[in-house]
């Protein structure tokens, strides 16, 4: 039987070879801000974790058959191995080697991939601006038009949170984007909305704190209302 290799298995999973099959796998927290992980549905994430568990039995390799994986992992339907490969969770060596995968190809898969690729390149028919980029936090670069559009759509407080998310991800993973704005539209916004939902915040976050503004100096503070504070 042909096998597929989980990408970067030896990097993320470390086991002692003298102890046989491992009783556990590692799921690193940084995956929560990985754009490929975020692009998956809840069901697909569950399938991927099940595939990782299966791979632990064979040094990071799984059978090259969606139907076999479905049975071994007790899934309700076959996993989309083409999609997992396109998102680089599975190494694509099998394609170059001419391996034939059972129950994989479908027009629906090709259509979905085409849609995702198109969105990454032409989000809302937006063309990256040639205006001078402004640096936010450690490594996020947006021009004034991009910044103002995000603030308009998500408020200043929401903009700050969005920038914090992509900044933390880039710093933690050494990631670089040709356009931070497109990365924000592609996956950071979804992450921001999910965090708001978890925190019980409905709609756009309307807080007013700003991580980019300095604290007010004494000269910036408003004069107290003498009618309310007569002794000040």
C-alpha cells in the first residue's frame, strides 16, 4: 500500500524510538493562528487531528486512501486529502511520484481551491496600493487607505486587535506576507470574530483603547468641571 507523509512530522512530534508507538501526539498552540488551519471547517479540523493520531502509529505516515483513513479513524465521511495537501498539512511528494489516491479527485474540490486562490489574490477586487506603508507594532505594514478601511469596518479598537493578532503570528512563526492587508482579509478577520464570539462580544468591537497611542500627558488632560469638582 502507498502512504502519505504528514508534513514536518519530525519537527512537531518528538518521541523516543526505543519506546514503540507513542501514546500521545503534540498539538502546538501556534496552530490556532495558522491561516491554513483557520481556513478549515470544524469538521475538517477534527478529521486532521484524527489523521495525526493515525500517523503516530507509523512515524508520520498514513495510507494513501481516503476510504481506508475513514475506516481507521471512524470518520462519518471520507477526508478531503487533496485539500489537506493543498494547505500543506500533507506532503505533496505523492503527486510527483504518480501515486493514485482512492476517492480523492472531484470537481467540487477543484472549484473550492479555485475560489480560495482567487480570494487570496483579489479580495473584493482590491489592488494593493503603492502608497508608502506604515509600520504597526513589530512587523505589520499597511498604507493609510488600508488602515482607514479597517478602522471604518471594525472600529479603532477592533483594528488594534486585528493588528495584534497578525503581528503575534508573524513574530512567532517568522512569517512574511507580500500584503499584510490581504492576509488580514484572508484569515485574521475570521480569527478576530471568533475571539469576539468566545468573549461574548457581538458584532464589531466598539472599545476605545488604542495600543498605538501614548498615554495622555498633563498638558493633554482636560480641565476638571468646577461645578462637579469645586475643590480641584
